[in-house]
C-alpha cells in the first residue's frame, strides 16, 4: 500500500515530471474536501508520453486566472479554443480541471487534459469520468457521471442498445438516477423509444414523468401528442376575414379525466391570475408541437401568432405556444414569439420570463440582427432605458456579428454622456458574445466624461473583450 507522502518522496527521486504530477495529485485530493482517500493500492505506474503539445506559457497564465474565478463565464470558451488548437493543459493545472467534472464543463475538460490527465484520474474515483474506459464497463461499474456519459456515447450511435441498457437496470436504479438517465434520450430520440417513454408516464417519481413527457412532446406521432391534440384541436378555430386578417376563436376546456391527469394536466397552475381553465388550456398547448398548428391551419407561425394576439384568450395561447416551442426547439415559432417581448407593449405580461432565455436562444442570428437594425436609428431610436430590446439581447447568449456589435456599441457611445441604467449594465454581458477583435475599435468613441453607470461598465466591457482577444492570440486561434 502506497501513501501520498511515499508517492511524492519516490517521485522526487525520479523525473521532474513524476514529481510534478504526484504533487498535483496530492493537491487535487486536498481540494476535494470531504473526500480524502489517503492511500492507493498496488504499483504506481508512470504516465505514457503526451502526443499533443502543451498550451503556450501565456495561455497557461490566462487559464490560471479563469480557474481562480476571474472573468466568470469565459472558461468554457477558453477550453473550446484550446481543444480546437489541439493543445493540452500543463500538469499543475490538472487537479483543478479534473475537479470540474461535476459541472457542465466535464465534456470540455476531457479534450485538454491529455495522457497525464487520464493517468492522474485513475487515482481518484471522483475523476473517473476522464478515463475514457469502455462504455459498457462505465455503465455497469461507474459512478453516476460516468454512467450518464456512457449512455450519451452509446445513444449517439446505437440508441436502441442504450435503451436496452437502461431498461435492464431500471428497477435497480434510484428514482433520482432514472430521471437523469432518461434525459439522455434526447440524443438519438425516435419512435422506437416511444413505448418505453409511454410506460414512464406511470413512474412513481414526478421528475421521471416530466422527463418522459418532454421527450414524447418531441415525437409528433407519439400517443401522448395524439391525445393532447384530440383534446385541444376542437377548442381552437381559425376564422379568415376578408378585411382585418385572421382571428382565432377559443373555447376553454371543461374538467379533467384520469387519462388527462396521467398525461400531466392539472396540478400546479402555470399562472394564477389566468384562472383554472385558462391554465389548463395553456398546459394542453404546451404539450403540442407548434408545427402541428402551422400544418393544420396552413399558415406560417407569424400569421397564427398575430391572430392569437387579437384573441380574447391570448395570454394562455401565447404562454402555451412559448413553452411548446422551447420543448421541441422550434426555431420558426421561437422567432414568431420572442420578438413580442421587445416589440409589443404587453409582451412582458404574455410571455413566461423564466423560460424566455431558452426561447430567445432558438432564434437565428439574422433574425436578432434584423430586430437590432429596425430599432437602432441614430437621432430616432436608441437602445435607451425605454427599449425592451436590451433585455432580449441579454438573453441571446450566442455569438454576434460584427455589424450587430457595432450598432449596439455605437448606440451606447452616443448615450454615454447621459444617465442610463439598462444598457451600461448589460454591456459586460454583451462582451462575452461580440467579436473580441473589435476591442481596440470599441475603446474609442465614448463620452469624455461618462455619466452614472457608464464609467465602470465601459471599463468592464472593454476588459472582457480584451481578455477574450488575448485568449485567441495566445492560443494561436485564427
């Protein structure tokens, strides 16, 4: 049996690399806190040679700053850039990176740890996700994170086999694990999964039932969607008028039977102020792929949404369509609904604020840029505190074009001599998605004496852009 101290002493007599790695292992163990295996069984073998180059020294310095918590939110971008460049992290950074395995960064960490990282992971069960072992072995013997990763890997190429794996252990898996494993079925989802997902509607755990409904929603031909469509379709009628466009006429649902309750209807109200029946209508609509309405009415989403805005029951309509568009990741419907937040006076009261970011992220960049172009007109329209577009842009966490970035920044610069609240506070968030090579350009053009929030936020905005640009330069990413 070999202790950490003995490993370190032994390594000091060997290569500098061994010494560094064992010190890293010791440090990593200490950082886990609450999980401190003090000894290891068997022989300690050396890592095999690296096949990829280590990231440049200056890039390592930037990585250390990110891992320490500076520039929150930029670590994923750094790891992606490093993986694209084909470089790996230095040994002293491996424990800190491996310790991120419990977060969503797990998949980004694995490509940058190299052979040394995998070697080090073998000495700590909490880092086993990085070992890259056989998926079946990981599924049968691994910890939860390893099992999820194995299931994802197999679902990508053999979804049927992954489903068989899950069904074979379903009764033995904890109720909490069932919900997490079922979420993986979003990879490779097909009607072959439908019978199993339908059976999950009777599971004891609510999270499992909710996960199954979310997946069945994405299968237009599922029995679940068929039942929802049969309930809702008779309640919604589209009336075409010669003058004045289309109009929707709605009837509210009456009561629930046991089958409807099994399908998840009823229960907690989506929005108390709407009333029980209006809430029930919104719930039903949320469980129907919006594309069904487009095909049934023979109208594009924009036309149907416009008709819904003229309806007496527009609140449950828009709320239900919003949740459904997110559930099936329907780009066209998202682009018809999300702009209401910024262009309609009542948009904020109709849409669900908590799920709005997920809706906005479905929009194509050209649609968002078109909104910006139609809003920002020097001397006529700016992104001032009255503009709801600022709030929408804050939720669009996807890369911007240079043109859109310039339009927003130039609007900010024109207003930087006046007291503003919304746009200056949003600027640092925007800097995470704007082209970083514009940092020098954006450092010019601000008011000589920025007022209020502007002063500190401009500095923060430029610091983020410059840091992101520095990441690219030092990782030689072009």
